[in-house]
């Protein structure tokens, strides 16, 4: 974290000490290269005995040194011979001429034979003119240093490799600590500052987690009635819903040691390391008991055993999982250690891991409803300077299907947009643009579409608007736009679905009819269709097949469901015959044809409303729910729309033409972008 002094942001402090391992390696290599370069015995030019005899007889040799252990003779020229052009050219080296010598070397077969040969040769030469001759034994420091230096580099490189693979140092080196746990410990000295007050929209989950924390703080409150402390709790939910944040809040609230690590920390390339780390983790936890151990993304090691495994294969993850199962509920299990785990894929977890006694509680953390989103917005708006026009209820109503992480992203984007516009506070317009940016992508101001394509897009979106307005069980639109956004979409529509979990047949049929509104409007207006209904057709087809094959909503097929919630990864056959498959296809086509005909009849009956909305879209490019009520009147149903209920009947005012738009949601999920007619053409 950066330091702030005198309102200036200073760069982060760099820890003292550099990469000393690299400097050690470079220094060792430099020394070895220097020794190799300056080792004269390797750079001397070689002569034979015949040439040496000629040089001695010519009185060109000053000294001869016999090296016994190498069986080499080093020859040094006299000062007069160094002036000879023949010798000058031969002894010239990269560092210049070496006058001190030695200048040549001669390999011999035997020391005794050379000694006799030399004595016979110089016996004919006067003693004053004979070369200086001596024999000596040398220690080869170069070969010794090169051999040991290479071994040192090899060991040092192996140590660095083990350090990189096991991460960080420690007493005794990581080669001996590879089986140690990587869990981060949070205690009184290193406490997390996040508390339950920072977690919004998860009241039920907080209640169960808070009970575990209270049990650790005052166990007598529960044990006096015969209760036992739960072994573990599994947090299950989609990505971004706050599982890890809730665990951080537990670490901040609990007055006991808290171990935090990820499921991938157990996985290593060495056999048996994962199981060893599990045992070491629980050993540390038992020493710190009572304490809490949090394993994030436990599906990395908790997958079902034997799934997708080759016969006879040995899976290291299975060994790690077996060790975890034994530690959580085995003969050697001690009380006082609670396991918290988080995953967004509970379907792949092993059944032995999920049973009571290991994870006694499975806490479901779903995407927040409108009340939860309002609470999450309030948390994330605390550090942001907001304008008085910001309505938290309206923001929560306009973000259906958003998780906590997406709401945090919306608040951050709004602050960035306001700063880009040089505003002193973030207003409602900035939040609208941020929502549109998160849902639909960046507005394509430079994309130029033809007037004909723009007209097709306008009637397509108007068809969705009219169909949703006059279908009782459909969700009427909140906002519709024909401003190009995102990668390829030319228009977007945002709907606010109801917060419900059960859908009746009539509701699903109305949803499909509303999805057909775009294509039916093109067919009625232009007499031809385009590729803009791609996502609509995909959604309709999935819903129709779900009604027939999953929910048993078709009288011809009957009350049968071919959905297997525990199907294996490899399903090689369908659970029904070919005749049943043909009947399913026929019934699905009947449902889709019926919905399309019903939608065309509805839009034909309200043709004047379709024309009014399409022309208004061509003129203003963006319409809100209030504009629909102004143009074609109120909905012919007594029950108010979901958006009106959430915002207490308040409607949006008409925005500027350049206001971005949002997308069309699929039931309770995050709104998806609806490609327009020209997207795939």
C-alpha cells in the first residue's frame, strides 16, 4: 500500500536485499571464465621435440621447465629470439605479446626419457650458452576449481528449482519443507479488519456463521444443553456472491486463530505432498485449537473419486482427499478445529466429504434479491461521494440478477465515469451509465449502421416492448434502446423479472411469446425476417425442451422428467427411445409454433401501438417504462409491474439521447445481451 505524505502519493517501499542468487551465479561464472582465460598452459602454442632441438641449437631458448605431473615442457625464449619476426607472429596473443614467458609447450612421453634426451643434446653446447633447466610439480588449480565450481552451480541450481516449486524460504530450506502447509495464519497479532458489518445481503448465512463464532468464544452456552460444536460448514453459491468475503468476516470477528488457504495449495507435482500438507495443516490447527481452518475453492481437491480416471491410475488428488477425510472425521480427530470451505461447484464434490460429521452444515449463498442488493449498494456507496439524486432502491431495482461483486463493479465504474466527467459527486446518471456499461458493454459511438438496418432494429425492439406490455405474465421492459453497444449487438432491452422460484405453464408460455415479439414484428412489418432473433430463438428452444423433457408440462409426453441431476461427466446415451425422442421433437415444435402464432396475432391486433413505439425509438433511440405508458396507455392488468412495486410507483424521466442502455435478463440470471437483426448478417 502506498504511503501518503504531504498529499503526495509515494511509490511503494521496496524491501531491502536484491536477488542475491543471481549475483552469486554471475560471479561464479565470471571467476571460472577468468581462470580459463588467464590459464597460460591452455593458451601456449605447442611444439614437438624436433622443433625444440632446433631452437636449443640456435641458442633461442632461455629456460626450460619440466612439469612432471603433466608430462609437459614449458619453453621460454631468450630476449634476442623475441625480436625474431618468426617468433613474434607465433607468440602474439589477444592481450598482446607475452615477453615474460613461457612461450611454447612440448608434450613428452616420459620424464626420464626427456631428461636423458636433453642431457645428451646440451652436452655439445658450452655450459654458459645452455638454457636454464629445472623440473617441478604443479597443482592444477584450474581443473580443481572448474570441477568444484561446476558442482556448486549444479547444487545451487537444484536448490533454486526446489525453492521456486515450493515457494519461499524457511528453516532448513524448502527441500525439507515441501510437505509443510501453506496456510496463512490470522491471530491477535495479524487480525483481519473485515467484520460482519461489511457483509450485506447474506443475513441467513451470517446467522449460521455467527453461531459458529459464538460457539468458539463461549462453548459453555451450547454444551450445557448437550450440544456439540459443528465439525465444518460448506459455503455454496455462484461466483461473486460473497463466500470468501464471509470467511474474511469470520476471521475478523473470531477471537481464535484462523488458518486460510486455497484448495490448489495442496496440489504439487511430487507424489504424497498433498497428503503431507493436509496432515501438517491439521497438526498446526490442533496445536492452536480452538481455531478455524478456511479452504477456499475446495473442489480443487474434493472432486468425486474415480470420476474420469483411467483404470489402474493413481490420482494424487484422491490421496489428498483421503487424507482430508481422515483428518476431518477419523480415529485421531480432536475437537476444537472447525473447517470452513467454499465452492461454486458442489455437484463435483465427493459424497463422503459432504456427509454430516465432516461438513455438518451446507450454507447456500445465492444471488441477492432486491432487498439484499439495496443493502449491498449501501455498503459499497460508503466510500463514494454521491449526489442527493442517487436512489439506492431504484439502483437495486435496475440490477436484477447482480451478485455482490458485480454491484461493487457498478459502484466503482460510476465513480470512474464521474471522475472522467470532472464532477464533484457521483449522480444518478453516472450510475445508469455504469449499469449499462457492466451489462451491455461500451457504447459504440463510431459504429455506423444504415437507415434500413436501424429501422429493422427499431421494429424488432418495439415488438418485444408491445408483446411484454400486453401479456399478463410477461415482464414488461424497464428500458429499451437501439444504440449500438458491446461487440456486435445493435440494440438492447432490459427487463425486471419477478423475484420468484416457481413458474407455471402460462407464465412460461407468455415468456416465450414475449421473446418471439422481435421476429413477429419484423414478419408483420416487412414481410421478411432477419438474423437478429438468434438469442431469442435459443432461449425459446431451451424453454420449450425444458417444459417437455424436464418439468413434465406436456400432456402428450406426460409427467415424466428425463433430467438426471447426478449424471456422470460422460453420458453416451439418452434415457429414452428414438420413438420418444421423435415425439418430444414434435411436441416442442407444436409449442413453439403455437407461441409464434399467438405473438403474431397479438402484434397484429396492436399494430398501431407497434408503429407508435417504433417511430418514437427511431426519433429518441431510448425509451423507458414511463414512455410506454405515455404512448400506448397503462397495462390492461390491475397488478402493477415489478419495477413499479420496487420503486413505489416512481418512473424514470426521459434521459438524453446518448444515455447507454442495458440488456434483457433470462429469468433470475444476470441480464444477457440480445443481438439485433444486423448482428449476424
